[in-house]
């Protein structure tokens, strides 16, 4: 693989982290830009951090796949119904009027992500980002079919044959199957599972549904199977500005050059000479890297802090009976952490949580709009009383039918003519028209009044202001 000179030079700094110069002995030392040339053949690696990642990834993927299958009181527990403009979360239904909570939750997630970045750099990218998760899953399938990373490289170099075609066909078929499962799962958050899967596999699904499933299947297949690290390096917007959050307290993945250099191969069990460091130049840290960089070359922007090189290096150190931690998460700050850098994010998290609590306290289970009939200011009925007509538009934001009673206040002698109750189906809008009459001597002109709309089951109520006109 051809290496290119990096813009990181000895003694330079990137967002507060100094890149120390490596010793200038006659060993191989190259500063790379981190941008790999061609396909990266990722070597599989076991270890402590890999077990943590796999456990976390299994949990996240399990949630992603299983959540749409959950049922609650006869309906899908989590469903984004675009036609009804409604988001169902178990017993809670959110409508466009409630989208402030969605914005607040995204803001809270952003502040938590920023805090994690400030603490451990690109830890999200390496352990939880869907791009990394799916890429490593695709790599796992590739290793099961083609063998080790060296076998894959040799297979790609071979001329086409029946064996090569069979292996490539099986691999891509498995990739497409996993991509289809991912695409169907994503669409099932918008189309009920009970409708989606039978219609899709019986080819009765609408063209729109088939198109969206195909789109997300293709995105997964291309991103995780072909683009891989290129998404992180050139497409992902978060990767572009993460380094702006780093400071001297940020624990970044780094190689201990003072301990490791001068590097060089040796026999197992052989102690390093006076001129040698602990690095045996096995290159495993490069072979397991999903973005194809050499962490020994210093800080590089493509590094996603996945920790695979840590597991690989610790494994080698254990074989040679050397101390582990030649590659590790570390910060450039000596001594304890400074909390001042985290106060801004902490305040942001606190304020967002307070805003969420305030929203939850102020939220109502129904909405009502009152529109006065504007075609006529008033009319005189058969009894000689002034009447005004009002249109009530109610939205039931619960998942059970609700009955609402209407009371009018403001002027002595006001009475509701006709039905003062309205029943609204779950998650539905309904319009109800009623007439209000003033049975006493009418006050001339406009008089402010107020309607009270009450949920007869819970007692929850809303006040809506309006006006009454009389001659």
C-alpha cells in the first residue's frame, strides 16, 4: 500500500493534542495521511475491547431488530404513522404539536455524545456508530466465507474461476440478505409489521413500500460492503468536526513511542536490547485496523478509536511477556482531570433535562381549537334570544376513546343549545358544532367568554377564549 506524507508533522498539534516526533533511527517510520489506497482487508481480532464492542453491538442490533415486533394493547408498540402524522410509543402518542419533545431528546442525545467525545475522542464511532457496527458484521461474514484477511487478499488477486465465483457469490448473497433484513426492519418502524412482512414476501406490497425497502437495502449493502471506511473519512459530517472538541483531558488512542521505539522484530521470549523498545514490529495493529492506518505514526484523523489495535498489541505483549498498554487510551494532561472543560456540556444536559420535564408537565392528552362562525355575528332564535355558533375541533392524543364535556362561562344567562358532549376515537380529529344562546337581556356588541372542555373520565380540562356577539 502506497503511503502519503501526512499534514501532521513532528511537534504539530491537532485540537490541543501534540504529535511527538518519533526517533529518527534507521527503522521504518512513515507519517501517513490515513487515507487507504484500495480495499482494506480487516484481520479479525479477539480481546477485551472487542468483547465489549460485540456485546454492545449485539444489544443495539437486537433492539433495532426486535423493537418493531413488540405489541402493546393490540397494536405495534413503536410506530411512526406518516399518514396519520402520529408517533406511537407504547401508551404515548405524539402528534406534530408534541414534536418539541423529539427536538429536546435529540438535543439531549447530542450533548451526551459531545460529552463522550470530549472524554474519549471518537469512542462513539468505534463502538456504537451503525456504520462501524454494520461494517464489522459484513467483515465477519466475509471471514466466514473467504477465510482470513490474507486469504481474501489472495482470492482477489487470483484470476476468476469456479471456486472464486462461488465464494464471492455466497459472500455477496449473505451481504444482501443482511442488508434486506436491515432495510425491512427500518421500514417496519413506519409500516406495521403485521402488514409489511406478509405483503412484501407475497409481492403484494405497494410500489412505494418496495421502493423504500430496496433503497435502505442498497444503502446498507453499499455502505457496509463497499464504502466502509470511506463513509467515515469523506461522508460523515460528525467526523469533520469531532476533533474540535478534543483538549488535553481527552483520552485518545495512542502509541507510547517512548516505550516502543526503536521497534524491531525478535524471537519470542527475547528481551529487548538497550537500543530496542518493546514494539516487535509485528504489524498486527495495522492489520486489524478497519480504516487502514498505522497508529504508531501518531495522531491521525481517520482513527475511530475502535481499540482493535489495543487488543492486538496487548495480545503480542502477552506472548513476549512484556507489559501491556503499549497502545492505549491516554491523554496529554498529566495528573487528574480538569472539570472546567465539561461544565458547558453538563449545563447543556441539565437544561435539556429540565426542559423535558417542563414539557411533560405541561403536555395535555387532548387538543381543542374553537372557531366562531364568522358568516353571521349573531342571530335571534324563536324565543327572541341572541345565538352564536361555534365549531370545536378536538384531537384525542390518547389510545382510548375519550368523551369531552363543554361548559361556557363569562356572562350570566349563557346556555348551550344542543349536545354539550363529544366522543373522539383514539388518535383522531373530530369536529363538533354547538350553539350558545344568551337567555337574559343581551348586552350590545362583543362580550368575551370562555369555554371549558373537560375529559369526563380523568377530569383534565382546557380553557379556550372566544367572544359572544349580540345586537
